[in-house]
C-alpha cells in the first residue's frame, strides 16, 4: 500500500507501537499491515478501554495487582522462612518480570516477512493475533482457555474474598471503640464497594489503583519509619534458619502476593503507546521489589520472633497503628474492583452458551441487566466466602500453591516453547525449562505443606 493510498483511508490511524511493527490499527480492532494491506482479525467482542491508558495508568494497575493481599504478612514470611524468604521474593519478582514481559506479551504476536512495495525489500512485521492469556492457551492446546480461565477464577475469587475478609478484620482494630463486629464491618465494606464494580475499563480502574498504591507507599513508609525508631533492638542473629515446612508456607504466600500475569495481556492491550510497555513493567517491578523487600526485612528485624501474622498486630495501639491499618483497608477496598473486573473478563472469555455476555453489545455501551445482576452476585458470593472461611494466612498459602505456580511460571513458559518452537535460542529454551522446574518444585512442596497445616488448623477448630 503506497502512502497516497494510506492517506485516502482516513478511517485508519497510526499509533506509535503499530507504526514500529508495520501495522495500522483499524477502529474495530483489526490490524492492517502498513505496506501489504493484509488484515489480521482480532477478537471482535467489545473490549472497553482498548488503547486508552497511559503508561502511568497501566503501571498503577500492574503495581496494584502485584501488591497483593499478603503484604501485611510479608514480615511474617521472613520470620517463617528467614533469608530464604527474602531470596524467594527477589527470585519471584525477577521471574515474574521475565514471564510477563519476555514471554506472555510476545506470545500474543506473530512475526511475518512481508514485501515493501515501495522499495521491494522484505520487512519483518509483527502482528497481534491474540488478545488475552486465554487466547494464548487456546493457540497451544485444545480447550486450553477453559482450563486457564477456571484456574484464574479460583485465584482471583480467592484474592477478592481475602480483600474483604482482611478489610473487615483491620477495621475492627482501627475503630475498636465503635464496638462493631468483624462480620458487620465486612458487610459494610461489600456494600460500599458495590458501585465501583460496574467500572468497565482498566483506564477507569487505574484511578482507584493510583490511590491504592499511594496508600501502600504511605503504609510502607510508616512501618519502616516505626522500625527505624526501634533499630537499637535489631539483631541479625534473630534471622531464623531454614526449615522446609515453615519455608513452604512463606513461599506460598509470596507466590500468591506477587502474581499479576493474568492481568498483563489486558494491560498491554489497554496502552495507547505500546512501545512503553516494557519500560513500564521494568520500573513497576523495580519499585515494587525495593518497597517490599525493605519493608519485610526491617519490620522483621524490629519484632524478630514476636512477628505476628499481620504486622499491624505488632504495633502499639495508637494513631500510627490505626493509620497503618486504615491505609491497608483503603488499598484492599480500592483493589477489589480490579479483581471483579478480572473475574468478569474470565467468565466472559469462557464463552458459555448459557451465560450472556458480561459487557454491552457494543464498545462503550451500558451493560445489560444481566451484567449488573451478575456483578452484584459476585460481590455477594465473595462476601459469603469471606464470612465463612477462617484461617486467612493458611488459606492464602494453600491457594498460592494451587494456582500461582501454574499461572505465573509454568503455563507462560510452556506456551512460549510451543508457540515459538524453532525460533528460540538455547539460552531462551533453558531459561524456560528452568522456570518450569522452579514452578513445579515450589508448587508441589508448598501445596503439600500448606494443605497439611490448613487441615490441622481446621481439625483443631472442630475438636
């Protein structure tokens, strides 16, 4: 296609990333090669928010998702796992960056050699042929998307449930003088969240993520400041040695806390300028790693063997302790809509014949009555689970071992090896198999020990 021909088709617009990749973006979501005019048809279902987020907004969403439900328990993981827990945090973050940036997003694109009509030279054109994590799974294995979406649903529903449970528990500690029971605080949180779960785009949700991330930064700063005030009591000899049973719980919580791979394809799709994606991911992981490692390490040094399941339980009652609790309540409540958004996307991606679409009939249209009812039911369901399921940390560890290794480590690498077969160098192949080995080993060990501990705790409740 010549430049004159391109100019006559005003309905096509270039964006920075597609220009680099030799594509022109059509308003309906199809991609047209800038030189050959060949279309690659993407998912035609309405996807609100396509290409509307800045790199900053995308970073808030990724950062918020990475700052998972286990943040208050990170110092506790150091108490249980010692130096190995800190190393595990760093390794999980490094592997997460690799599988997000180098694997998952690249699996959404295919490269083809095309002829440039203007100078008869060959061009390598990268076209986006898949939109979601589930699309990648389907391209690799028949029915792969259904398996993936079910695992995602288990993982995200657990996170949403734990956000409500934790918010209710912390509000009891923050406002003990009100005399409101944990159950009723949890119900109040669910009611307050109802209007926010109807957001349909990651761009809108990014503003909630912005406030959530800033609340976390304030919380980190408060805990570290408090810890430095007690620095005269620090003693590195208090760092526990390695024990497989306690370390397995720590590693499971860490896995559950930092996973965000299921969000990455949607975030990349939502970017206006996709050339900024890798830089955004790098900076998000660097900042997240620094904040979490320093916070977990300094808080543990302060409380040592007395480190509780939630770090706020260690702090003296007063303004600082109440502020830290309240800031994490804000983070929990403002992260919840993102989880509902992901659940809705996962259900919609299953293409169940008996379940109507969770979105409007066209992009930007108001959701149907079914969609409103479904999202409200989701909130009620997670509220029910938050009320009836005890043992927060053990449940978090069990769920982390069950789903996180597959979604964050194993599946991305298997899909990459399958889709890019014959195109990868030996270093990439070895790296992929190395990540798979870490995911399988860590997942199996964590699942065995967290299951035993959860069973023992529930058995003690009964007898």
